[in-house]
């Protein structure tokens, strides 16, 4: 049977994400809002669509726009890491004319930046 397409979850499938993003949220919360997030705080909301995660996790600490700005300001310090072999698997599938899709709970802007 020939496959026509393969869909990958992006975070923690193609790239290491969770540990880095949790560290980023802890850093942003402390630096910008003097809030201490525990792993349990983040775990409760992790996996939700990005904006919903921010609303639920940061509660009334700030506007969604300002939280985005704070997160973006330290983004370079918490970049996701590509798993060994992931690019090769994607290239192999594409070379066999198999469509490749990627899904993620993060926002489109961040996903496109990470993919590039």
C-alpha cells in the first residue's frame, strides 16, 4: 500500500519542545509578572491552542497582546531543537512524492518561524 500523505505533530515529535517552552513560560512569568509557575500549573494547560494556554495560564496578569510581546522578547533564548533524523525522514517522504503535513497547538507565526 502506498501512502499519499503523512501528518506529523510538530512539538515533541519533530522537535524537542515541551521542556524548553515550559522553561520559557517560567522565565517570562517571573521576569515580567513576578509569578512563579510550577510544572503542575503549566501541565494543566499545556497542549491547548496557544492563545487559550496564555489566557488560562497567565490569568489576569496582563493583556494577551502584552503576554505575546513578553514571550517573543525572550524567544531566541528558548528555541526548539530538531530531533535527530527528523529532517531526513521528511526529505525521504517528500522525495517519494508523499505529501507531508504538520500540526501544532502553537500559533501560526511561531510555527512558521520554527519550520524555517
